[in-house]
C-alpha cells in the first residue's frame, strides 16, 4: 500500500496519496501531501501529531512558518541538508511560486543552520530553469565556500544556458583548477569549448 501511495505522490495525485498515507499512519508523508494541495491546516495537524519521523515533521512546521514569512525557529543542519532542495523543488514543480519565493526569502536563517544552503537553493533554481536567480545564489555560496567545485559547475551551467560563454568557461576552469579529476566538469568544459568554436566559425 505504501508503494502505491508513493506512486500517486510522484504522479502528483496528492489526494490519493494522502488517503493511503493516513490509513497507514504515515503522518509526515500525509502532512506533505496536505501541504501540496494547499491545506495548511491539515498539514500542521498531521505534523504536530506525528511521533514517527519527528525530524521531517518538525521541518514541515518550520516550512509552514517560512511560506507565511514567519521565522520562529531555525532548522537543524541535517534538516536543511535533507529537505531544503526537496521542498523548494516541490513548490516550483507544483507552481506554488509565492511559497517558493517566501521560502527562499528566509535563506539567511537557512544559511545560519547550514552554510551550504545558498548552493542548495541555487541547484534547485537551476534545475527548475530560474537561471538568473540560480547564478545569484551560486555566487553567494562561493562567497562562503570559495573553493567549492560543485558550486562553480552549477554556475558554469547556468552561464552557459544564458549564453554567457566566456564566464561559463571561466567558471568551469575554476572548477577544474580545484578538482582536476571532476568528471562532470571535464565533460562540460568540452561542451562549452565546442559551442565557442561553432560560434567563432
């Protein structure tokens, strides 16, 4: 039954998933489904009553505050690492844009919990096509972790997609200066050089 609930969830049939999760007393998962159908009251109720997966449920309650522009509690390092991108992706994929904006506007609190939060936000924005914002957050991340090859790679990919090839090549070169054997960066550098060569021919 749980596998069927997960299948419904990934198909974005959150009402059906919610009913199965509830029948199986999976209150954290039920709360997430309730949130994604914009039923904040039920989401809060399930998360407050959830003893199982308290890490996820307490994160959910923090998110409920964030999407309403309230900052009452700072999440833990592990909560931001486990859940930040997941929730931001879900908001963006389900066109909950105002919630995504409000969630991201609480980024300073998230960064206090986990300094990598800027990168997590940047990676999620990149994956969902918000390239200019992703560039901004990758650059914020690099102000903290100035030798993070992954942040440079994401930055380079965003710059490539907005056709800023010179900056993209510069960013990927920085990635490879830090981590010469980073295979995704090696592959992507060839893609950039190929496009530059085609543009010059």
